[in-house]
């Protein structure tokens, strides 16, 4: 029995304000429906080496008048570059690289960066369909167009594509198929073990192998991440500093004297402390390049961040808002975050236990004859068991309120023993005295470091969540309050011990921060300018440190990990994976 071909479903002609499908997106839909959905519906895009090279090759092509005659004139030669055409009947729009011909008979020419593929049809289906869609647009505007030309810059060859009935039908099916998928509001599933994925620029956003693996497909994920972002944050903490733009550099001036500078292309974010100011030109450049600007008090408290128009992915925020009103979804996520936080706290204590402080079970009354642990002694078995019980209780909590109590008890147990992981000075006395957690304001050096580290981690999570399209101010565990990034606080719970507490631990134990680096006033304690600079360097080293993901088994930095976990939360909220996988180290 002959194979029945798909019949195109005609859509009614679009209204003037309806979005037209870019012909390039039709190409992407034939190549990978999920890729087209991410780019067109979710407004996701990321460059890799291939897309950058293609953009550079199109620079010369995009220059031109871009005008076609309103009505074809016999024997008139046509050679027009960068021609913009659209059709509400077809529902598509395109910018044609080149249109050449004579009179009413024209041929579109599309430039491709690579070499000509050696296939029977002369080119792959995505390129043929894109070429045919351009031909259909020319027909809509009164021209006769029966073929197109693909010019492959890599091999400098022209390939003619005939617009036969089968190709026209395939093109119309692709156009209507993409519009139907977009209207459905459901992202197509990822390709299965496809060789297309490794070189795709959106592989780190789509996360095809990770999504399929977490959906219990049993296929081990490949390390498909594109080139790492080697840009670094720019911290400006002098209260008299002024940041301005000078060509391709950010220049930092103090009292109108140039103090430092940084290449704009090497800056990932700008963190401003105290009364530091930023010029309008520099801020506009940050908007153009998607460089977030964060604002801190002089003491380091995170007060907000500035971005451009923000992420345009409304669908992601719709999933987030819908789940935030579901009590069971909130409880499921909160259980996982608290469980992972306690597990990581226990791991930090076990890895770094020095035994230089006493351990008391908060369930038991304090004893006057508590034994002081000597350095090198193993962590008390009772402490490990109690934290394990806290983890189990968190997993089975039946309400957010009870979970808050469980987290509070575990945090008290953890901070009662935090001094046991800090280095002792000569004579056995603690170099940094720490008895319990206090804040707002912190009253001792260790608490000052912890508060500053948590503020910096909150900033990192706020930036990461905003960058992927989530609303950092609407959480599931932390209740929304005016100006509080509740989702950032939710997501950072498992990472408090891994990043913030570990940074404090390393800065103290390695001697990077000294007791003389603090200033005390009105019962509060905070870092001075030189101490803050060294602690920021310690925090950045921690953020750039690579770890092995316990689920996917590939290595990535903590900063990259925040983005991965943010995108996994999106996959969970969209219903693509059954559970949100928390990061728990061993």
C-alpha cells in the first residue's frame, strides 16, 4: 500500500497584529521542532561557534537596498540584496539574502556557511524548505519563481532547488505544523539520542539528554554543554567610584582619576557597593549585552538588580505562577530543598570536622562537663544520626509550617557545631569565636562573613533565575514579601553549605581573612574594604570551582550549575520531568 502523505491544514489568513513566522524558524522546525519552539515561542537563543561564523558571513550579504519593483517590468534586470517580504495569507515573513532575475521571473539566493552536502536532493530538507518558503513569498508578491539557489560559502558552490509539488506541500505542512505547535502551548519532546544535539547552540537550554534521563528513559546523558562562558563579574566597592563607558571598556574612576578598567566583552555582571554610580552610557551598554547590574549596601547587603527588558519567555513564568498556587507542588519542592540542604550541611561537617569545639545534643540539657574534642577526632556519631533523622523528617513533612520547624531544628544543630570546622590558633584557642548564628546585624566576624556570603549567593541566584525567564520574587517555600527574592532564597537552600559556608570556611582556615579585617560599631560587625576584596576573591574562586554532577556525571562549575538547576526547575514546572532533582554532594 502506497504511503499516504500528510495533508496540510489551512489556517485562516492572519490579522494584521498576529505574529508572522520567520522563515528561518520553519527551517528550525524541520530540523528539530523543539529547537523552533524554544527560539520562536520561548524567545531562547544562545550563540556558539557555528552561529557566530554564520552571522559574520551574513554581514556583507545583509548590506543592500533591499528593494524589488512594485510591479514586474519586462526585461528589467533584478539584483536586490536583503529583501524583506511577508504574507498574512501564508503567515510567514523573511529577509531574503539575494533576489536575482529578469522581469517577472526571479530566483532567491540563500547563503549558507558550510560546505555543500553530498545528498541526492542537493541539500538537506531544512534548507530546501526554507528556500521554498522564500519562493512562495515571491509568488505572493506577483513574481514567477520556480526554483531557488543555495550558495555554500564553505565550498563556494551553488545548488539549485526546484520548487516541485512535493517540496511545496512539505513547506506548507511545516509552516502550519509550527503554528499549530506554538498555539498548543506544549513544547515538543527532545530528540532521542540525536547526533544533531551536540552541535546545537541551544543544547544547554534544551537539555535533551538530561530531560530524557530524568524522565526515566534510562539513557545516560552526554556532556553536551557548549563553550563555557569565561566572562567574570566586575566588583566596584569604593564609595566614590564612578563607572563609565569608553569605547569597548568600562572605566572606573575615583574622584575623576582613572583607577581601573575592564573590557566589556569580559564582564558577566557588575556589582556596585554603597554610593558607587554608573553612567547612562554604561548602563545602556549593559542592557544591550545582557549584563546585569546588582546593587549592594556598603556592608554588602544585596538590595536589587537592574536588567534590560528582561526575558521574554512568558510561558515559563506562567508555569511558575500556576504551580505557586498549588499547595502540593509547593510542599514537594520545599521538601526536596530542605532535605538537600540538611544533607549538604552534614557532608560539610563530616568533611571538615576538626573537633576543636564541644558538641551538644540540643535534645539533651546542657552539661557542664562537656568534653572538648581534640583536632583530628571523628565527628560525633550522635550528630550524624540526628542530622540523618532531620533529613527523613523533612522528606515526610506534611505542611510548610512543620517543614520550617524541622529546618530550624537542623540549622540550630548545624550552627552549634560550626565552630568545630574552623581552624584553631596556637594554644588551642579559636582564632574566630563562633557560638551561634546571629544576623541583622551580625555581631561577630564569622556571622558577618556568613551574612555577606549569603547576600552574594542570593545575588547569584537572582541573576541566574532572571536569565532563564523565571520570576525570582515568587517562591514556593519562602513566602513572598515586598522586595524579597523568594525563589532565589528557595533555590539557594541546598547551596548555602556548598558555596557560602564553604567560602567562609576556606577564607578563615586558609588565613585569607584575619580578625583585623573587621570593623565594629553599635554592636554590629562587618568587613572593611580590604577584607571584603579578599573575601570576594574567595567567593569567586568557589563559584568557578568545578564539581561532578551526582546525577549526570559530567563536570561543571558552580556558576554553571546554578543555571543548570534553574533550567531543570523549568522542566519540572512544565511537566517534562516527574521530580525536581536537587544537587546533593557526597
